[in-house]
């Protein structure tokens, strides 16, 4: 084989890195599909790969919906399953394989239980065990779950909120049952009151767990031992310079080169009524930001860098941070926001500095319901909302940003009404559609008309509505806007068929 000149090889590698960096700076989420759920809302989403299937679990109040995610990002319904006592929401969910068996673990928030479901061959669920809260386990209002695999056993770590906060460890048995190992009650030092995010790093053979404390405004580090017990290492409070941890919420992490990082977001307490359930109402609002911590050789967190929110980013009310991809030099992250109702993509470079890429205004608040999933070389995000009027799960594909400069989007809706619909009902339905222009500012223009074609190929469609949008964001806001969803619900009973097409065209 002919040898390649080292300088040429170096140039090729450098060019590849440059191309990768340029590519990652232009990534964008593009919606692929959305489906209705049987639950009342979408609070949590997780995914799992099983026997070539890409399974998505959507948990809300009352039940869990199961879908298969196709290579194109299409969500195919499989089944739905009722939660214990029809309670919930399924706030924390994690799927994993224990001794060759696939399980889904669910934190039933208001049911005050942890449920274990066996994942069957087709992806559907069978409940095999549940653990109820006791005075010593701190499972009341359970929110977040984290599976940690040690050499000889696997453990489920559980965090909760409000009345009985703390951190608990359970050994996961072969049949999915949970055996209590240790619980640590929250106090004034550690940040375990409202553990809404957890992440695990393994460093030089040692395992460390990092938790957020929503109510006590900080993050904590714990050393995890082989038998599932744990001890606190260090704790970092919110301040007004190096960290933004008031209402610390999502936690994730990556390893880049030889450095381990933990990334923490927050939904600041300013977004809640101070007299509601916030335990420390005398907080100071000092902005929104994502905090990056470096992990030292003892597993402790050290403040490292911050990404502050500004007019070009969507970081208000961060509720979920998902890792999309990781290379030796950078990681791509997705930040889901409840108050900005957006997905903000960011890049963490080799030096641990976080920079924004692009964002998509989703049109709905993201409340813990965001999940990254990879199929082959393709990266997807699956999202949902706590909104009770939405009842949807949405899939996105991460792609290079498409240049829409000088373009407008035409959204064409063709309708035909049922034979039973009266003219009065049809007129009211038309008015309800037209009135969306006054309710959704993102609609640049709306026109409509009754079909007048005599060619005989109208397929029975009688009414056409043409909506113009100026951006990807505007279409998303319209699609999931409460006024649009309310209109669809209002006139749905007299719609016989609908055909929707979209296209981009040069602005007039």
C-alpha cells in the first residue's frame, strides 16, 4: 500500500475538523412529526433501543404512551399504559437494561411511588413492581431517576421535591424489584431539595453523581460506592457572578479530551409566584444563564464558565438539557425552555466554553419533556409540553440550517365539510379560521376562498385557506398555539377531510 505523506494526512485531518466545526455551528432542529397522546399532557419523555427498535416513552398525568421512532423521525403509536392509581405525572422516567432484561422506571410524582415496568418485545409495558414512599426513603413527590451501573450490581437513584426532599439509592434486582440501600435527608448543606436533574461521571474507576437542588438553589456532588451507598463531596450555591443556580433544574455532563464537565440550567424562581411553593421567596433575580462546571480529580465541582442569556438566545426557564453529540473536541447540546418556549442549540468546546448556535421557537413550553435520540448517523429530539390543551409529542431532526433569506412560507389548508354540516356551521367554522389572524401575531397574512375549479380533480375539497409565515419559528408558534388548537377542536366534528401542504417562495 502506498504511504500517505504526513503533511498531506495532517492537512486532510485539519480540513475535516474545520468542516465539522463549520457544520456544527449551523445546526438547527427541524420538525419531522407530531402525534396526539392519550394522556392529559406530556411531562416526561425518554427513549430506549431494543432489538433494532427505537422506542419512545411519553409520560404525563395518568398514563404512559409508547411509540416507535422511524429512521425518518416518524412516531408510530404502539400502546398506552395507566399509571398507579391513575396518578402522575410520570415526572421522572429512565429505561435501561438490567442483567439482559429491559425495564422502564417511572417516578409517579403524586402517586408517591416508583414503578418498574418490564419492556416487552414490541416495546409495550408490563408493571412488575412498585415502591411506595416511607418516612425513611424520601420518595414523596418523586421527580428524577438515575440508573448507575456498578461492577456487580445496578442501582436506581431517586430525587424528590417539596415535603420530604432527599436522595435515595435502591438496588435493582434481576426481576426489576427495588431494594432500599440508603437515603440521605436534605439539610442546609446539601442541595437535594427538588432534585430535578442528575448526572453521573466515572473518573479513574470512581463513580460520581451530581444533583440539582431546585428549592435550595445549588448543585451537589456525591461519591457512589460499589454497594450503592454514597457520601456528599461538595456543594455550590447560587451567586450573582460565577453561577446561576436559582431554581437549579436540568443537569447533564460530557467528557472532552481529559476534562469532565457538568452543565447545569435553571428555571429561575422569578418565573413562579413568590407566595406559591417556593421555599425561599427572598431570592434575587440576576438573569438567566447556563452554568458549566469542571470536575476536579476528587470528583468535586468547580465553577468554570457561563453562557448568559441575551436578545439572541432563548434560555429563559431552562427545564431540560440534552446532549446531542460528542466528539473529542466539542459537544452539541439542546436546551429546552419553558418560558421562552424554544429549543436552543449550543456548542461546548474543548476548553469548556459554551456558545449558542441556533434556536427554534417550538410554539409550546417544554417542561422536562425533551429527549435526544440517535438512529444510525442521524440525531433527533423528541419533545412535549405540560400544556393540557396540547396533548402532543413532537419529533425533530438535527440538520444543517437552511438559508431562508428573502423567503416566505405558504401554508395551504384544503378542507371539506361533512354532509351533515349546516351552512351556518360552515360559516362559523370559516370565521373561526379567519379570526386566527387576529389571535396569532406570527401569521403574516391569511386569505381564503371557496373552490371554483371545474376540472373535476379537486378531490372533494371545497374550501382553501392560505397562510403566510415569515420564518420557521412563526409556523411552529401557529401550529401549537392555543388559539389554533382550540379552533381545530371546535370545528373538528364537521370536518370530513383535510389536505395540508407547505412551500417556501420568494417574498413579494
